[in-house]
């Protein structure tokens, strides 16, 4: 393998994985080999000609990621608030999103000049105050669906995570109809990024929200994930990992049906405190 093969390539070319040399250790000893790694690189999201946020992400689906992020932060509330043309590239790893005046005014009112440095680990890291963590949340309308499907939905998501199969190093977020029909899946080194990509893709497709649908995530149901799903008016969130106390409380307040630790037939459904 040449030196150039082992270097992380520019995400501007859409590279999502790279091969890197490793020493493989086992009970039998060690040997030289290669490992395929998911690319993690910064993306600067710009609005109104100014930087708004920098997120560490897996390249690809950057348009979806930017739209989902703006929607989840309450900057835009529908696809009607995007201008035409919607995007312009500002160079490698810089993406300008064009908004109509209403959304730009909302950005100013929300004081989004606040620090929006985002890591791939946490969608709320870097925000300077508690007030900046919370966004205005809608009340979610419940749906009737077959709860016995929840483990199967997680399995269907996992089988479609091609990047995870290659690297073992990314999170997944998938969308299903209430009858369990698979709609789409997105992957990223950041679990919140995967959800943003999922929501952003629906906005690009003309949807206004995720009501009457089900979101599954491959990791834990942290606060930032639950908040994004509620903003999108999705009634059900199924997580393969744990929920936190704040995410469970947020789900109860908004009417989101939250499931955690879902594996096969096992899993937790979080109930109202008064049940």
C-alpha cells in the first residue's frame, strides 16, 4: 500500500472510508494488516453569509445534514422557508444554506450567533448556556402501531448500515412507516448527525415533518436525539441503546413514545410517571 493510500483524503471528493495500516493482535500473536476507517472531518454550515455552525461529520449527505440541523435548532420550520437556490458551496467543507427572510429573522431573534461548535459525540456540546440547549417543542400526536415490531425494526436498520459493516465505527438512524415499511437510513460518526441527515432528507423530499412515522437509532437515546425527533413531530423513537433521565422526561412532556435497549423481543418502553 502506498503512502497516499493511508492518508485521509479530502472530504470534498466524497470519501467516506479510508484504509489504514494496523497491527492486529490476537492470542496467537500479531500481524500486519489494514483496517477500514470511517472518515471524520469538519463541515462549516453558513447562513446569511456568516458561519453558523461547525460539525464533525462523515462526508456525504451534507445537504441533508445542514437542513436537518437548521430544522432541529428551530431556525427553519418548513421547507417553504428555504430560498432558491437552496445551497452554494463556499469551498471545501463549507456549505451555505440560503433562507428566506422569515427564517433569517428568526435566526436573529434566537441569537444564533452563539457558539455552535459541535463535536461528533454530542449535539449540544459547545453551547454556552442552559438556555441555548432547549428549543421550542411541539406536542407530538400519538399513533397506533404493532409494538412487537420494535426489535425487527432495529434489525432491519442494522442490515442496511453498509458503512457500519465496513468500519464498525458509525451510528445509524432509520425511518419506517407505522406498519414497519422501511423508508431510508443514514449513517455518520455522530449519532445526532445521522438523525439530522434523516430529517433533512425528508425536508428535501418535500415533507413537512415525520408525523405518522417511526425513527430508530443504533445508539443511545440521548437528550439531543430525543429533542430533534420531537421537533420533527415524530411520534415514536426506538433506540438500541439506553435513554437518559432527561431524554425520558422530555419524551413524556412532549408525548413522544420512547423505547430503549431494544434487542429482539427485549426492550424498555418509557411510561408516564403517573402510570
